[in-house]
């Protein structure tokens, strides 16, 4: 399938952001998704939200004007991608923890109450 001109542009920009994120991840370690937690004990998602808030605050204060600084846009896109990864990781962690709880406790026997009313049979209704 041939890509349209817009689809090619989308692909190029997404590849550029991907390369930037991988470069920064290698340069700084996995600090965005696996913070060292020296001072803050907040979740990864919460810490990413703080970074995004910080970046947006700087834009609002005029310290990083979007029209003049493409890096600000790239940083925001990168943080949003990392946020999506962090949110997925947290959701997967919750599912894994639930599974562990179920299997660590083992299967419990359950008493199922018997029907108190007789279940109608075909002969009861004259059928």
C-alpha cells in the first residue's frame, strides 16, 4: 500500500520522536520510567505528569515559546508518549498483582446453596 504525502510526513515525524526518546533513554538511563526515587516516592505516572505540568508552565510563562522552539514541542510529545507507556505499565502491574493474589491464595472451596424451590420439569406444566 502506498502512503499519502501526509502519511509519509506522519511517519517521518514519529520516527524522529522515537529516535529522540531512544537517544535520551540511553543517555540518561531509564529515568523517566524507572526513576531513582531519592527524594520523591510518587508513582512513575505522577512524576511524568509533574514534568508535563512543568513544561507547560514554562510555555505559559513565556520561557519556551512554541513558535520559536521546536524542542519544546518534541519534549511534550516525548513526555506524553512516556506517560502512555507508564500508564500501560501501571495497568499491567495491577493485573499481574491481581493474578498473583488469586494464585497465591490458591483455589478455595465454595459452598453453592441448593435451590430451595423445585426446578420445574417438563411434566410439571403438562408439556
